[in-house]
C-alpha cells in the first residue's frame, strides 16, 4: 500500500505542470463564451392576453429585432435545418466533412465561395457581429460553437438563430420577417413562406421587390423539392407550394394599440409584454373609434379616448388612447391619462357619499332655484329651474344647482377628502382653490382614474353580495399585464370607502336616465342595456365624458380636442354617450346588480318630500342606507287649521276650536314654491287667513336675487362700455299679486306675476324694500360697485 501511494505522489510531482496546463485550458474553454451571447437592443412588443401581436416599437439601434421566443415554428425548423445544416442534430457544433469540402472549393477558387459553417457556428458569428471572415475567425467560431453546444440544447440554439438572423434591410429575426414579408405570425406561415424565409439569411439581398425574383424563386423551390424528397411534405403540398407567389410589397406591422405601446415602452422598453387586452374586442373598439372620429371631425372635433375594464380582475380589456387623427391634431397624445375638466362626472360620488354619511335619502327634495353663493352663481345646463327635485332625479338629470347645494351641505373639505380616497391624482390643489365649482368641472381628472373608481365601486358591491363583507384593498389599481393578479386583501366588516347600500342606490339613480324631451341624441340609448352611467360636459364645451358600469364591466369615453378648443354641440350626452352604448353592445350582457339587503333598511319615508316620515305626511316604505336613519324628518309638511269651507285658514281668534278643520299641508319656502308649482300642477298654495283672524302672518315671498341680506353687486358693461342695469328678482306664493319696489324709500315701480326690477342706479349703498298688496314686506341691503 505504501508503495502505491509513493508511486501516485511521484506521478503527481512529474505531471504537476501538465495538470495545471490542462486545468488552465479547461477554464479558458469554460469561460470563453460570454454569459450573455447577444447584447443587441430589441423592439418593444405588446401582445394580447392570448399572445397575439398588438404592436411593436423599433429598437434603439434602428433595427426591427424581436425578442427571442421560446420556440421556433416546426415548418421553419425543418426548412432551415434542411437548407443550412442537414446534420444539425448530430454534430458537436461543427461539421468536419462540410468544412473540408468548403476548404477544397475555396482553395480552388482562390476566394471564399463556400462557408461550411453549421447553424451553431452561424449563431456564434452573428453574436460576434463585425468580425472579418477569415480562417482564424473560423477557428474561433468553431471553438466557441462547441462550447455553445455544451451550454444550450439544439432547440435553444435554433431559437437564437431565428431571433438574430438577417432577413434584408433592417429586418432581423424570423418573427419580424414573417410580419414584414407575409403579414402574419410565424406560426401561421405556409411551407412555401417558411422556405422563402429559410433561404434569405444566406442571401438577404434577394428579398427586395422586383429584384432577383427568379434567383429567390429558384432557391425556394429547390428547398421545397428537398423537403418533398425527404418526405417532410406530400406531393399535393409540394405542388401547391410551388404555385405560391413570392412576397412583393412589404406589409406594415400591426399597430392595434399604439398609445398603449408608447405607454409601456417608457417602462418596459425592449421587452415582449403580454397585456390584458383582448385582440378581437380591441379591434372592434378601434373600428367604433374611427367611425365616430370621421363623424365628429365634421364639427372640428378631432380626439377621443375609450377604456374598457373588467370589474372582477381590474384588467384593461381595450385601450384606445386617441382617435385615428393626424399629426396636426395631436394623434400621438394619449388622452386616457391626460387631466381634463371633469364636468358633471363627479356628481355620483357626491350623491353616494351623502347617502353613506346619512346626509341624504334617494328621494329627498333638493332646492333647484336661482342661487348665488359668495359671488358664485351656478346654472343648470338648460337654464330652467324645478324649484325642488328629488335627489336621485337631480343626479339622473345632472342638474347643477342641486349638486352645488348638496356640496355646500356636505362640505367642500369633506368631499375633497373623500375624493382623495378614490386616488384621483389630478385633484391635488387645496379645496379652497376649487370651491363649490369642484362638483361642476372646476377640477381635473383623467379617464384612467375615473374608470378605476367606478370599477372599484362596482366590485365593492359585487363582493359584498357574496357574503356581506368587504375586502381591505378593494380600491386597487387597474392592471395591464396578462399574468398579473390583483390582490385585494383580507375580508373585513368595514367598508373600504362607501358601503354597498349607498353604491347600489347610486347606481339605481344612474340607471334611471331621465331623458330631456326633444334631445335626439338619446335615440342611441338602448333600454335593454341595464347600465349605471353618467355623462359630463365641461365649461365651454371642451370636454365630453361618459362613464358606465355593469356588474362585470366599466366603459369610459372622452371626446373633445386635445388642444382644449371647445366646439358647439360637444356634450357628454350627444357625443360621448352614443359611443359608450356602442362599446357596451360589444360586451356580454349581464344582469343588474343585486340589492345588498344586509346593508339596507326598510324605513317609512314621506311620499312627497322623500325625508323620513312624520305623523303629518303621507308615507311609504323604502330601502335606505343604514346611516339614512340619521337624516332629518320631513320639514315641509305641517298641520294647518281651516274653516268648514276649507277656503281659508283660521285660528282660535276667529273660529271656535271645535269648528277647526285640521289638515296636513305640503308647504315649500316661497322661492322653491314659485318654481315648483310651474312644474307640478297639483301643488296647492296655502289658503290665505280669513280676514277676521288676528296674528295671521305667513311668509309668502322672498328674494331670488340677491339671496343674501347684505350683498355686494358689481356693475357690468356691454361691448360699447355702457353700464348695464342690475336685475332684482322676487318670488311670491300667490299668482297675479302686485308688488311695489323701493330703493332708499324712493318708489321704483310695480310688478305683477313676474317680479323682476332693473336698477339703473349709480355706485353706492341702497336699502331695497318690496311690499305686496297685503302689506307684507321684505328687504335687502345692497352695495353697487362700478369698477
């Protein structure tokens, strides 16, 4: 044993240098191949959820080079192996026979006429781009090719070749060549098309249309004959393949979602991105966008955007960032994330917040009268007034004055904080910056954030209906990636922002869609589509919005000009809503939202006023939010005493107590009543007190403008510089009553029925007095200012 150990030691001592040399050679061989074989920039590729091409953006070096795929199509594999390297699956990276034949031919020709390179060697040569083709370089390629064979499988080497082989011009790789020359995905290539592309890397100059067609045809047909001879294709396929024409005019690469491509290129440049989009839906929405663009541009409206969201997964299903307009009308601007004036699109969020907070019930009457608040005078779109309108109807009709008065009641600061919970990132200034105009378009938001908000609200309602619980992270971000799954967090009893009952009642109001008479745009509305939807139009007709939701989908539409230029007839209902409905028609129909019975209570409410019922008003049962029990009881029904004829009001001073007829009466404040009765013929004004009754005073009139007791009024001038009169307005409960007007005790005039008085007075302080025929008097202090 000792003798054997001595012999081993002796051998190691004698062969130490040889061992080190062998180890050195092995290390050089192992590390000779770079860890990353190709360092070329790739195009940015976006695909739909099934891997179908949506578009690509050229690589930074100006080459159309797609990222490598997992595998090559079988047809191209057979073609390239039979054309370039028939023994590819058997050699160790080089083919000695082919190399010897090439050496003999090149020696005889005294130039390089045959390469003899295997596909593995060609991959190495492509990775060493720019190296001269010499025998020394061939030796290096051979050395590295054997190393490549040890690192990768044969199929992986073929994939590398398919991704980096030249196919003419700036077309690199099979995938781009397939789209460029045949307008199809590589997996859809015919045998003739695959054979054409297989011969090109060997001579890419042959592909130019109109040049070398016969030579290219000859090479392709020779390869097809070889495939037939090898029994890879049958005689019918061979005959039909020979008859196929060569590619002529190059195809444009599909650009089905160009604005999404530009968006993702910013963060994922040079990658293949499988998105959540659905190719078929995206193409149909694109067609609708083009159709409406061609229609709207007749009115010089050049831009629009559409977003479709899956409520359950938050996946974006269709993304149209702009109309197919031209470069002179900002075709490259992605409108979906551009901040634009919101118009009325935030009104449902205020309505839901007030329901959730117990500040409002769906049928609560809200004032709709001419209003001025701290110099701010909102107007309804049609410039008419209802006096009083149920809150749900005010939302469905998108009335501005009720919305402003609701915001004033709820509180600007409180609503602003609510909007922050929805993560509307463009609403980022101090609440005082917006004021009450916040609810009428004084703020800006974008289509992405608004669609996300409605998707999150719909999902909140859907999930609550499963087990009467919420999820902590329900208000999640929208998703653009096919393999991403949104995580919603643990179950909880606490609503994320709004409770399910408030959301459901809000959606019911949004589904009502009380259509204004004579508006032909509403013919587009399909009553079979149960959608909770809202439109919005910004000041100056610059932005038209429409956002709708069903149980499973949210669709958002914006129409306008990216430059901010307003156009006549550009409205949410007339321009954005028709496109919204057409997009919804592309989506599967869904049933209406289920009512969250565990988050609602049945309560008696006043049939007329919508407030919680008292003993003095007609009642009906209605579902209200749990916090709705906090709202006020009806303030508009009161008990009055009438005489036996019911024509006059009386009291104990003029009628025996046992002769009084007690009755409940619906009474609105004078200004509200003045407008309300013009829309409600059944509204009955309080009967007057009988003449012999004492202490019978009741407020029958009030100022419409100015509303505040002490007001500053700025005098305006017309285009000729002439100061315009101030128009004071008063409402009286009794029709055809004469009113007498005074300013600082000087008589101004008399009005009857319509009580408006122009003041042609100079700057200064005035005490305005108005009296009716019965001696009732109202007053205002005003300061006229001529700047």
